[in-house]
């Protein structure tokens, strides 16, 4: 092949120079007065954006530099993920990643993403916003079993919301259908607020979403939560049983962490991961996350990377179902 003549292996001296330059840059990270940009692929005002802004403030105190949130909403986070993947791998662009959403966009060929799973380097997990099933306070469904029994009796008649096609709650509904052997009528909305408005307006029967998006309606007494999709009961939903405790071992919701472009120097990645850990140990940061119902569950680079691999296996089986 003639292409080979266009490429030359770097000399030992050249390779040493590149390594030295990268190491020097990592040692100086972050440079004094140079801001870090935090890309959030969702609109301002939602729980994803709110959690990112709280974390950014905490990271500023740890790193001693500005962490600026930049919203790039659209396509279930894909616009933001594209911006992260195309950014320079120097640590000055870090992005919010919501699992399973980002994995779906990576693995579904129809999404035509310009990135893959390997385009990113996971940095740290911040919070788990567990999935929930909720109904209006006056709904005939008092328990998860009531809902499942009715769905079995009336296939494709019980309406269940999602916050968008191939979002975390969409995949949660698909998992529940498999586990409970039911078929519901899935109704996609553009975000949590529009889905909740439809529930309260009796336009749909059941709401599928995350803990962080339903607390105000729960406190006001407008809704009833039938179950939480986690291995343990949620501190923000006292008395609400897990799906597992009710016979359906379903883990769902939004696992929100942060990533950088692949190729970012390992020392820089560790600095960012440690900064996230330090921020999450700040009492003010923890209190502010508590206020919006986001459960802190820090994982370092290795732990968060393993969660990515688990979701890759899960999403692979559910993507075909999401298109039916």
C-alpha cells in the first residue's frame, strides 16, 4: 500500500518530547485563571442542569478556577455529547453524561452519532437519580401490583409517559414490560415537566421518571409514587418500596457522571475526578443536592467505567425494543 510512505514513526527523541510536554501540561492543570467549561446537553432548569451547576460551584473551590456551565440541549443529549467528543483533550472541557442515554446514542446506528463509546474517558459518577413510577393521588392504582394487574388485563391500553424516545425512563418502561410480561401504551414527551403536566391533567395514567423530577408534586400531595427503581429505598421517598421488593428486580433512572474526550492525560483525569469527589464531600454541595432530590453516589474513574460497561450490555438488548 502506498499510504505507508505518508507516515513516519516518531523518533525516540520526538516521542520523548511529546510525552514530556503532555506531562508538563498535566502537572500545571488547571492553569491559573483558565476556566474549565462544563458542557450539559440538556436545557437549563431541569434536575440534570441543576445538579451540574451545584457541582461546578463545588469544583471551583477545590480547583481554584472557574467552572462554567454551557447548555447545549437537543436530541436527548446528543448535541452536547458531540461537542464534548470534538473538544480538545486537555481537561478544559468536561461534560455531563447521563446513562443510559449516552450509551444509546453511541450504540444505535440510526442516531448517526459522530462518536462512539471509545470517544470518551469516564471521569467520575456524581449522583444517581433513581427511576420511579408515579400516578395521580386519586388514581385507582394504590400499589405497583394494581398497575401491573390492570396492564395485564388491558394490553396496550394503560398509558405510561416517558421524557423522550430512548431516554432512561423509556428504557425503564421497556424493562418493566419484560419483567412483568405486560404491554402498555408508551407516550413520549419532551421532558419531565410536560410529562408531569399530562399526568396531573389526566391525559396519561402513569408517569415514568426520576426522583429529582417529582418531589415537589409529591410534597404537595398531587401524586403517589408506586415504586423506586433501585436496590435500596430512596432517602427522599421514605416508605416507598423498591421495585425489587415488590417482585421486579429493575434498576432504572439516570446515572449522572462526567467525562472528557478520549486521549485526555491520565493525571488530568485524576485531578478532575478528585475535584468532583472533593466537591461532593462539601456539606453545602451535599445539602443543595439533597434539596433537589439527587442522591450522591460518587465513583472514581475505575468504578464509573465499570458502570459504562454494564449499561452497554443492557442497552444492546433494549435498543431494538425501543423502536417497536
